[in-house]
């Protein structure tokens, strides 16, 4: 295990990001960790060490991200693993969610990730090594009723990661997009998830779906500490996967989606190829 690697982890004050940062520091890695609230981050990690660089960063600001990576490089002289973990869920139909609510979700979930990748790539290209781990969701492969905008943002992370992996391969840089199922963090709590401010009567299936997810809070099947172990193992692999589902619930949803896709491809094959010259 190469504990000399420097990790840069976003959204590190809670959830999977916090579990990962704590595990990394425990194992002796050097870690730059970001949060919108520096005090909250320092209190959550609760470690005093020269290996820990807490950073207050607005991921929606390209300049803020750039400054944080410059500071990481100045302190640690390297950036080896980047984990784009920051993000939040938003529930509601497309009709219910306002333009502002929708754009705010994409600003954090998608454009924040793009800002980090854009600003870290010169460092990774220069050293001709590195591993970018983008955290999507099983909802970015098999979306759930009532979470259309969230699914769209996480589908975007999957798509950009798959192409990024091809784009940066020649520089010796690896990319993995992780699609977790439910993990027992505060992701489903009020401070990590948002719902449309204006609700429309009649969307009964959406209301039922939201109620189901609220009831799951604190009872998710996934262990965040075990997820942290998986992230660390990914970085030790010579040939890590480009796509990785974690959690048995994610595995089951993914398999069901794959089966549905295979069935549709077969059923409508004649119509599909009918457009060829």
C-alpha cells in the first residue's frame, strides 16, 4: 500500500467523503479535503496532523477550486488521487422544480466536478500519473421515480467519466466512476437533500417514492467505512474498472436495468435497424 500518495477529496465534512478522509489519515496518507464550511470540516474530521490539509472551497467557483489545488501542491508537492464526492440529492418532478433549483443542483453535482477536473489535469498530466474517482450514484444508471433532475446530474457524471477515461489514458491517468447504492450516512437527512419548494397535487407515485426514501434514512444497507476501503483498494489496482457499482442494492438495480435494456434491444431490433440505407 503506497501511503505516500496525496488525496484530494471534495465534500469531506460528511457522508462517504468524511468516512474516506478519516480512513486515509488513519492509514497514513496525506489528504487535502474540501468543504464549503472550514470549521465544520475540521470538527468533523477531528484530527490534528501535518498530513491533513482542510480547505474551504466553493466548488462552483473555478477560481476557488484553482486556489485550493495550488495550495495542495504547495504543501504536499503532489496530487495523486482526486475524489469528486461533493453533491446533494434533489427530489421533485421536472414540472415542480424551478429553473433555479435545477441549475443549483447541476452547479454542485456536475459543474463542481468539471471545475475540479479542469484545474487538476495540468498537475496530473505533468506527472503522467493519477487517478480520478468520480462519485455518481446508482441513480446515475437506473434512476428512481421522483428524482429526475438528480438522476440527470448523476447520469452526466457517468457519461463524462467514461469519455474522460479515454481522453486521459495516454497520460497514464486512470478514471473510475463509482455508483453507490444507499449508504448509512446523512445523505437522506434534511441538510443533504432538497425537495421542490412547490409541490403539485396528483403526482402520487412521486410522493410515495419520496416517502420511501425518507423512511430509509438511518437504515441504508451500505457501510460507509467499507466504502472507504473500496476506494483505497481501487487506487492500488493496476487495471481498475472505469465503472464500479458498490452495494448489493446498487448491484441488483443495475442488473435489472441491464436486463430491461437487453429485452428492449431484442424486441425493437427491426425498428432500430430500419433507418439504415
